[in-house]
């Protein structure tokens, strides 16, 4: 009876440590964010899409991390659509 109890206890402890280290491993995998490369534009190489059409290579500019970036972009878009140089007359 005592040996069975020890065996069950050992199995439970082993299972708990496995779960703990698995959670720790998966949470530690993404500690380094990709912010080191966020300030540089990257080149997207040409490829062929799923329909078989050729997609040209281009430069992808970095996305802004500023909290007001979306608001500023919308304001600018509104300005150039209503008062800008290229508006229809």
C-alpha cells in the first residue's frame, strides 16, 4: 500500500514538472520580439501565387508602432482626398 502511494506521488510530481517546463518553454520562445528589424524596409522577393500568376518583387516598408499612426494616416488621406494637389475639380 505504501509503495503504491509513493509511486503515484512520484508520477504526479513528474507530470507536474513536465507540464511546468513545457509551459515555461513555450512562453520563453517568443521573448525576443522582431522590433530589432522593424525600422528597416525589407525586400519581398518575386513569387508565383496559387493561381499561377507572377507576383513582382517589391520593398515592404515597416509598419509604424506609434499609437496615433492610424489616426494620422486617416487625417492625411482625408486631406489629400478633399484639398490635395491631385483632387478632381
